[in-house]
C-alpha cells in the first residue's frame, strides 16, 4: 500500500460504510436529576436529511443519603421513552424537538441487579437496606419535603434545540430550551424553563483497520425556578465524550461517559453531588437506520441511577 493510499484509508472507510456515527442519548435517570434540562450528547455534524429517533431506558434506583438532618431516600424504577425529530434548515443549521415520557414504579429488576453486581463485583449500594421491588422517593429536611410512593407516569418536559455547525471541521454550537410540559408532582417535569448552551466536537479515524468515531461535549445549563420544594443551582457545568468503533460492517461498539455538577442546591450527594456515568453497548446497522442496546453504571455511586438498560432506534440521515 502506497503512502497516499494509507493516508486516504480513513476517508474511504468512512465513506464506504456510511454508518450512523451518533453517540447515545444517555440522560442521568436518577429521579430528580432526570428532571434537569441538560442537553444530551450528540454528533457535531448537521446532516442534510431530516431524521427521527426513538430511545428508551429502564433505570433502577437504590440509595440513601443523610447529612445533618437532611435525608434523600431513592428506591424504585424509572422507565423513560423519548421521541425526537431533527430538521435541517439552511446550510449548517438544524432544529430538533424531543418529547420524553416517564414512569416511576416499584419495578421488577432488584433481584436481577443483585446478581449482576455479584457477577461483576460492582458495588451494591444500599440494596441490602431496602425492600425488594418497592417504590419510595423521599426528600426531607429543613425547608424540603417531597414524598412519592405510588406509581406515576406522564409526558416530561419538551426540549427544543437549535444547532449551528461551525466553519471549523466537525464542531458546532447548540442552544437548548426545555419547556415545562411535565408534572413536578409526578416527577415527570421540574415546572421550569431551562436554558443550556453547549459546544460539540467530533471526528473520525481508523482503529485496527475499522472506522472509529469520537464525540465530545461541554456546556452550561441555566436552570429555571422550579415548583418542587428543592432549591436548584444557579448554573450547572456538564461534559461528555463517546467512542463508536465500527467493529463489523453492521456492528458498532459504543463507549460513553457523561459528567455534570449536582443539579440541586442540596447537601446530600444524591441531589447536590456531581455525577459520572459510564455507558457501554453495541449498535446494529440496517439500511434504514440502526438499533442500539447499552448498559449504564454510576461511576460515582448514588449520583446517578444504579443501573440503566438502554434500547433505541435511529433513522439514517445521509
């Protein structure tokens, strides 16, 4: 192989596969963090064609936090479903709309997750101190009081985003506005309008002769005034990164990390502490799009959901 052929290999591989090199929408689904307006990691590119995606997740919660009279008790499961549409506008501009749905319930995964933690050696959190497959989300302390022990469900807060691709390669800026369409009493929304700005970047290379895409994100969220009886931070920094290796013509391997500051002005880590979550999975390419399946674990224990199983579909946009 000549020098120019080796130099052109990454471009040829990327063009020939034409894969959906898109990071996973992996929100922090801890019951209160899930209500933040933090925009999810996505590709910096703005494809020319419109597209849609359907994402789902089931998150299991198990944590107890105490701090000088403040208590946060989380036990149950959260199901999340999100339908998103993306519309290209003028060159380099894109408008996107996401409508989520939440369900909080007692769930059925506790025993399976106990076995998973035993198998992998991962920490089991507070599970041995909580009932099996029951629901209770509790926040109590001076000035704070919230209690949810019955299953709830409903539409969450709708997010509208405007993306501008920058002249520099594979970078863009995004403005996100999340509207208060959810119900704070049901833990499906925060009752506020949240605004966020973030910078997105990405690129492609070759690893072991296969295309490898990378994606990154850094931004700041300005939370609105919530109707929940818990104070929010004035501003929240967040960041994320992802790798997508096209291991086979139709199979991609995904690895992703998301991090942010605590979204709530609260002394207990379950609400006020920073979070770090790892997601690993695989995607299966089809002619019209791609399926993905992934699992998330909280690297900082109790700051995000204990275990999250994710599944979704992304339409092809080339």
